[in-house]
């Protein structure tokens, strides 16, 4: 820490005016005073003007104002004429403790640089408060982040002073012993003396961007985690929708080498490594789409700019966290004070506006992917609403489809810029104000909303992967019996049955391909209607190759009846068997395998069926307890994202695997061409 004793021995003052030291503040800096220590106390105290609902009483030595009064009672006093009240919450008016601790840490770091004119004891006390988990209660609203976050930071100053009218949280949070006490009692609990502010120290505490920067740090961290998760969910969606890896071929990034596109394309392709569900023949069948829809095919191009924006936001926030942001600054080496504007938090606003838009952009992609999974017209053979039961008896993911529409609409609203709503403040002196804290608050809200959307997406896509795996097992189980029935009933009536196995094999291939296609097109039907319809639809193929034998119609009718019964029975048995032991890990790619296993085993989110076993199933095959809902499982995933990042651990392991061995999934192209792609990556270190 750079010492600046001259500030405190009066050497700088003389007849000169130094803003906030021996003058007034802001638009009132035309006043002068010799009471420089008292001025700091007045500054900090009078800035404590925010609305703060406290539900715990101060210590017995505190003043009467603000003593034990529940939020509900405060609300009633505010509206005595109504006769009823809506209960308030501390969350309505108080900043969460992690925000405040981040602000305290960043403010300490800034003051310790030695350009703010504070004594070492102030820094030491701040560090002691952090180490002992003493956190002041700070109003949520009231900062325009122009001359820094004046009002919120004044509550940190009040805690250092031990003001009895202010509150702080103390106690062991692991034991559930957190409680609000007065600032005076909080200091006593950690054996700290109230601090008498020296000249400039009050101004140094409150005049900075630390609250905005602290929240921005937390938001940026979470946004980057969601960006990684979005890439994994995209890869899982490619598998669940029988998509193709072609869209992520390195050639696309080679000819359009935006760093974010290069990285996201490489990541997603690596995530798909080893998948048996990726479609390598997309669009070869007549009447099918040649390419995946845009939510998959253009995912790398969609996410690439997002990753670049998040990288820039991260750099802006990092620089701000390691900067001196108060005013005036003390230049000890030249014995001078400089008046300027490092407290203008526009760098944080810029970072948060980009991040909010990035979150909305990610959400739009995840929303589109998720709706395609649920819709039988776009999901390539998955059941409607991702049901594992008869479509007429379950509508499993339909409410989720509605919910994510609401979430994405909210993300769209939250993405609107905050910085365009500036109001001139403080006698016109702060005509430019960044609104950084407000932008960060809305960005934090957007993180929570996108976390909900991503949670719903993960539950839905794992359900879809199970349905794919279950269907593959069904086809594997049915195929030998299907061939036997073709051989037994249809070979004798073939026009060229003299060719033996060749004719039978050709017919079987045609019928089996047509059967698979019709199964994909009839997912909205219950089995009792579906299988007669599907098998009957195959009859024209048989008739086109049959001879005019007297028993042709009889054999075709017998084959139809037995094939329908076999297909239906095998379907019911396979569904019941899979529901008892669902496992899609054998057919999915590297990233999906890790995330699927985490969801099923660590979080306990099952393959979801209705609460009653379907007809034909054995008793007890239901995988959803009577008291569990789809929403309860989505909540489990959401908590794993928001609890500090439990779910990010497997996500980051997926990313580490992808970046460690990109060659494993990279298409072979000329070495000279690959060098250009590698150069783009080497000059732009991994964005996330």
C-alpha cells in the first residue's frame, strides 16, 4: 500500500480547495470548511438515505428507530386505510450478502492501491470484516453509479464507524446462525473499535464503482458458465433431434474465422464425439430436409459473437476490479491531488449491457431447440410432448413448452438497455450517469431466468435421449422377428421367389425402411391405432412384388395380423423394460454421457413417465412418485446451477475434454488450411 500521510497532516490543504476534503460535494463543492474530519462523518451519514427493511432488532443500546418490526407490520403502517397488507421481504430492499461481500473486497483492493489517501487501519478493518463474515445490510436501490455507488458504499462506511442505527449480518452461516445486529454490535463481535474517519477517508470509501463491479463480477462468472452449458445443450439437442455434425465441420470456421465461431464449432463437434445418434445421412431420403433447422445448423455462428462479447465483458470487469475509482486521487510521488472522473462506471454498464443481450441470445437458441424437441412435427420421430406413455394419456412436456416461452419473453424484456434511461441528477452536476448497478441488477435477473430455461432444456433433452435409446432398443428387439415373419409369410408369394434369400432380403430391407419411416410419422397415435396403421401401410410394397397366387391375399392378411401383434407386443415389453432400467449412455456422445449421468445419478432426475403404469406394463414400472412433478425436477437442476455451480463441474469437465483433444473430432483437411484455423485459435485464447 502506497502511504499518503500528507493527506492527514494537512500539508495538502492550505488555502486550496480539494473536493470533498475541505469543500462541499458535487454541485455543492463551492463551499469551504475547516472542519475536515467532521465533514467526512457528515458525508457518510447523510448518504445513508436508502430504503432498508430490517426484520431483526438492533442491540439494546441502539436507538428506538428501526427496532424490531416485521416487514408485514411496516407494510401495514404504510397503508393503514386498506385494512390488509401484502407482506414484504428483505429481498425487496436489501442487497444479497454475496453482492455486498464482493463490493467490500473490490473496494478494499482499490483503496489498498494507495491512491485514495486512507490509513492502513481502514484497510485492515475492512479485511477483518471480510475474514469474519461481517456483512452490512445495504439498500438494493438508490445508486446511479455516476460518482460511483455513493449511497450503497456509505453503508460500508457506517459499519466501519459502528453506527447503531445501521445493521450487519453476523454468525456462522453453516450452522444457520446468521442474524442481523446493529453495526456497533457487529464490530464488538469481532473485537474491532469503531473507526473515526480522517480527512478524505469518508470520500474514499463511498466514491467508487465497487458495488457495481462486485455484482458484475458475479454475473459475469455465471454468464460464462451458462455459455458453456448452452454449447453442451446444443450438442445434446443435435443428438436428440437426430441432427448432423456436418454443420460444425472446421471448414466453416476456416473460411469465416471469427474467434467465437471457431471455438464454439470446435467445442460442439468435440461434444458429439462417439455419438450413435448423430445422423450421417441427413436428407438422403426423398421428402426429408437436407439440412438441420437453424437452431442446430447455425448454432456456432449464433453463439460465436456471444462468446466474444462475454470475453470483452470479462476483460472490462476484471480491469475495473483492479482499478482505483474514487476522486480526487492522491499522487504521493508528486505531492498533489488530481480531480477527475474515474468513478464513472460506464465500463461496467457496457459490460452488463453486452452480457444481458448475450443471455437473451443464448436463451433464444435454447428456446428454439427445446420447442423443436417437444413438437412432433419437428422432432424427427420423438413422441409429442416427449411422453413415454400413450400420447392420449400424457402431455408431459407441454406445460414446459409454455413456461419456456414465458421465460424467453422475459429475457427479451431484460435485454433492453438500461443506459439509455439516464436522468440528470445532483443539481445537474451528474448529468451523465452510468446506471451501472441498475444494469448489473437486471443482468443478474437475466442470469436467473436463463438458468431456469437451461434447467428445463436439460430435463427435456435427457428425456428425449432416453426416448431415442428406448426406440433403438425396440428396433433391435423387433428386427429379427420382423424378418422371420417376412420370410415365413411373404417369401412364397414373391414373383421372383426362386431367387431365394436375395428376393427375401430385398423385400425385408424395403419393408423395414418403410416401417421405420412410418413409425416416425405416427408418434401421435396410441399403440392400439398406431401399429395396425403402420403395418397396413406396408401392404402396397408387398403387393407390388407379389405373384398372382391364390393364397397371396391370405398370406398377406396373416402377415399383417401377426406382424401387427408382434410389433405391438414388443413395443409394450420394451417400454416397460426400459422404464425399469433407463440408460442412454451407450448411444450418446462424450458430453451428453457426462451430463446425462450427472442428471440421473447425482441429481436423481429420472426418465419421466406418468404416475400410473401404462397398460401392458408390469406393476411398479412408473418412474415418477405420486408427489413429484416435472417442475420439481426442473427445480432440482436449477438449484444445482444456482447453488454455486454444482452443475458447472461436469460442464467444465466436458469443456476440458473438448479443448484437450480437438483433433479427435476434426475433419481431415489440408495441413496448410488447418494452420490458418489454428492461428486464429492461437491468437485468441479460449474465450470460455
